[in-house]
C-alpha cells in the first residue's frame, strides 16, 4: 500500500514565509509520530514532502520530496495523491486550509482515509458548528458573528469574552477580552490583529479536556480513547495529561457519541474539545470538533501497548488494544513522560 502522509506546515506549503512557531512544533511532532507508527505497519510504502528548511523524521525507506516553494508543494500534493493508495492530511482549519485539501481528495477519489468534505465543513467552521450544537441541544458557548466594518463599540455579551477566527485552529489569533478598555484596545487595532471572518464567544468556566476516537475508515466504528486533560499557559496550548479522571465521565462519553451521530462522514482520528466542571456540578460544555490528527495523539500512542496504525488504515485484523497502567504527560514538542 502506497501511503502519502502530508503535514501542511512541514510540507513546503509555507515555503518562503515565516513559520508560525507554535503550530509548527505541533505539526512537526504529529507528522513524525504518525509516520513512525505507519512505517511499522505491514506492506506500507510511505511518501511525504518536506520544506527544505526542515529535516524529515529519520525513518528507513521513507520517500521524501523536497519543496522550496508553495507552487511546487501544490503540484506534488496532486501528483502524489493521484498515485497513492491512501492519503492522510494533517492540516489546520485556519482560513479553510483543511477543508480545501479534503475537497481536492474527494475530487480525485482519494479521500477514503479522511472525513468527508461535508463533515469537515461543519466542524472547521466555528459558526456552523455553533449552529449544529444549538440544533442538537449540546451545551456550548453563546456565539455571535463579529462585524469588521464597523467594528462594534462593545461586545454582544458580558466580559470576559473571546474573540477568535471563524475558521481557526487552536488559539491562533484568539483574544480574551476582560474589560471595556481591552475591547477598545482590540477595536483600535482590529484590522491587524483579528483574523477575519471572526466570532465573539462567551467565556465559559471549566477545565479544558478532550476525548478522542479513531473511526475505522472501512467499518465506520469508533475506537474510543481515554479522556485527557489539556494544559494551557494563558491561551497558549502546552500539551496534556492522559487519562483524566473526572466526575460525569459516562455523561461525557455519551455526549461524544451523540456528537459523532450528529456529524455524518467523520472518519479517522477525531478530537472533541470540552470544558469539564472538576466538581461534577455542571454538565460539560462543547467547544469544537477536530476532524484530523491532534497533538493528543502524542500522548495516546505513548500510553498504548500497540500501534494505532491498523485502526487508522482500517485493517480487518487488528490486535487487541491495551494501555500501560500509567498516566502520560505530553507537550507540543513531542516530549512524553509516563507517570505512575
């Protein structure tokens, strides 16, 4: 099986432009981890592209195409996808990047290992996802579209609130605004600071968590992974801790299953971000769904006793999945630590 794996920031698609450091660290760590796991699968021939400013993972027999400009990466994306038996795209939702690439795979008949374009469209667009949550009665932050011209004199909700891209990834161009003076400051520089189109959301209380699964691309059956806690320094994501033991665990799992049911076409690795009340007094708050590999994969693969590759590829005969009797901490650079 010839498998083409591409991580957008590492691929050369950004060649000639400065790297966004935080997203690059996460992307490079996920890219290396996934390639390492897939390389160990039987009968897999791996191919990727790499920005000439970076070094690819040191994996035997990995076929690397070097890229020094975005046009070359775009041409290689089409050429390599067309001749591959399977394609896995790791890309941010920022400005529709992931959605455009998944649409291209559909047009070429190469989207078997990825979520469908319709599933990506509703999850990558935070406004569409908010509307879905409202229709399905999932508890979520109140959300409003933010006008660029004129930028409003005050937010549509109380402080603190969040201003974020409608098509965003992580906390890129996301701002917590705690007072009218901070709102005025953002308003005065909104043309350079805000990534449009943008949203305003209420700031909800809770501890950030994610629950992930791998949906078999052939059978459509999810393999659920343990609940994990996300760690932040301010609004900067720094990694996480798996597993996380919190009240309402069963309720969280049932909510995650309901979210999958509400979004037909999800496949492969899926991450669902939530806010959890550590005391269990309030139900979880749904933040977003990521229809692609997330940084939490670094922790899960360390905690698992076997590779996730057979589930990602949809192999019929999969080994039993077990977990080490530890917790694992992971960071955005790919460092992991087991703890008892």
